[in-house]
């Protein structure tokens, strides 16, 4: 029943567009079910301090765009008769408009990237509605929550300022509005502790998941452990929503920074199972690869295979290639070879571009091994067009290293250096030690030669002469201080 009711939400969003132009449907849609979950405040990806302004949904990648329109997408609106109206009641009350925004935002992270434009439209429409609504509408607490959630969902922060300034009846909790205004203005660290307390106090309310996510964003810099708890609270109270997506992704980031491998893998598996088609999935992929490469000794290959098994073949291959490249650069040969092997298996024909990349990264991983000659030969045979400019530079560097390692040593470098004597003979051990008549004669001759060489260097380089003079002056001062202390 809940799914059927949700199918009415997107048509409701279109009805709001009609209302904005002076027309509405003659037949009202069924009241949508209450949205038990809340979307994430995507003001900025920097966890500590968000930037004010609207949230922007990143453009999907080509692979993500091809996956749009799966079962997570909303049903298209049906054509219904419309009649002019000037009535502001009905579906356009703030909390009903917010439900439509929530549904659109959740659809985006579940894979319906066509809803991104509707999200921007909804944010603008709700903004206008909140500024024009009769203040008595906030007698209904659902509309108060809607205004606060709108502000934390990428809405205009100035609209919250507008509403609070005109709140003569005390509809809004001043504690909540104060911390949100500071957070949205980039001063969240000033109210970090208060924000954490508010998140706990409102955890069972509709604004609770939002406050928990915002609290995690603020506390992540000073207390990552506390931020993890808040992100857990947010995602558990808002499953399947944009809030859970953001909380999981940022939890993985904390685990990467703190070396919490087991927890990071658990969060990663949840993310892959739930939000594989999110437009933010590329950010997660970067974090996941970094977790594996930075902590390769603590990660079992079966764990990686198990997590990536929830992806389709194309996405698995992409992630394995990322792992292979990053691991090869970091000198993690075992991990790089494992990832390259799986990428090759998923590429099918090795003659295609993906197979060539897998071969290249596998060869890169073999450069520091006893198979360096074969690896160098293999990577040199890969066509330039199969490699990106970055990978072409990487190959040139690998080839240079391989050439240095494989180059035959110069025969002259294997001989011992010898001191020339008048007879062309090597100096005897006694002469080297300063013994015998030859040694005695060598000492007086060496000193003038050294002094002459030093003088030539000083004359040739004024900077060197200045450095020597300054150093001698400092040594003289130190000697003077030591003499004073001894006296």
C-alpha cells in the first residue's frame, strides 16, 4: 500500500508546477503517505562546514545514465483535465510539497537521474510558497518541520531567516533555528555540542535524521567517532533515502582516514547493495579503492570479491581497474595483480580496450618482480590509443625504471679506482697508510694542492666564499663563548 501511495507523489510534483502558473487538476490526487524518512543535507561535501545555498545533484556518468529508469524510478504522470484556480489550499501546503521533494531526492539516489531537474524545480517552488504562505499554516507542526527540513535539504537559507524573523507566535524552536542558521552560514563548529544534543532530543521526530546528519558533518573534524554514531543514527532512522546514502558514504570516508578496515568494508557493502546507481557513487568508489590500497594487508581478497559481486559486470570491471591502477602505483603488487586478473576475466576478449587496460595494470604490477623483462615487453606492446594520457605517462615512467634495472653494467664501473704513481704502478699499502719514504713525501705535497683547490673554488664562486667566511665567523663566536664558560 505504501508503494502505491508513493506513486501519487511525482504527479503531485507536476501539479505544483501547474499551480505556479495558475492552474491545478480538477481531480485532487489521493493524500500521499507520510514520508518516514528524510533526505540528506547536501550543501557541501566537506564534512565540517557546509556552504550556504542550494544543493546540486552531480551529473551522472555514462554508465550511471544507462542504468536510470530501473524499478526505482517513479511512474510517469497521467494526463488529467485542468481548470484555472486561485485557491492556495489542498496539495500546496508546505508539508505536502516537501513530501514531493523528498520523493524526488530519494529517486535520484536510487537511480532515477531524470529527477534531478525536478529537484531543482521543487526547491524553487517550495521557497516561493514558504515566503507567501499565511503564518497561521504553522499551527500544524508538520509545516514547521517542513520548513526546517527544506532548509537542510539544499533550500535557500535566507528563507529560514525570513520565517524566523516573522515568527511572532513561537511556532519554531529557537534552539533548532539558531543552530541551523549558524550551520548554514558556515559557523557550525560554534554550535557543534548543541547540535549533537538536538540530534538526540529530536531523534524520534521527522527532523531527527536531518539533525543527526548535520551533527555528523560538524563533529567529524574534532571527533570522528562521535560523527560515526550520528551517521548511524541518521541512516537507521531514514533507510532507503538520500540521508542514508550520504551517511554511509561519509562513514566510509571516516573509516578510510582512521584505518577502520572492518567497519569500512561493512559500510561499503551496505552502500553497494542500496545505492549502486546514485550519482554520488563515483565518490564512494574513490573512497573504497583508497581503503583497499592503503590497508591491503588487512583486506582479504574474498572480502573485495564479495562486496563487488553486488555490482553488474561493467561496474565490477571499472572498480577492479581502478584498484589495479592505484595498487600498481602504490607498489602493492599482490593487490594489483589480483584486481587486474578479475578485470581481465570480466573483459572477455583481451583485444578490447578494457582487456588492454587490465593487461597494462597487470604488467605495471610485475615491474618490481623477477618478471620485469616480460612485464616491460608486454606494456610496451600496448597501443597508445588504448591508454589515457595519464596512463601513457605512467607507462613511460615504468619503461624508464625497467631500462635502468635491465641495463647491462659498464665494464669500467666494475674496476677499482687506483691512484697514479710516477711509474704507473698502484700505490702500496704502506704508502696509502703514510709509511715509508713515499708516504712521507706525499703528505707535504697533498696539503698545498688541497689549499690551492680550495682557493680556486672560493675565487670561482663568491657565494661559496661568503658561506665559508660566515661559517668561520660563527665558529669563532662559539669558541669565544666556550672560553668564557671555562674561565
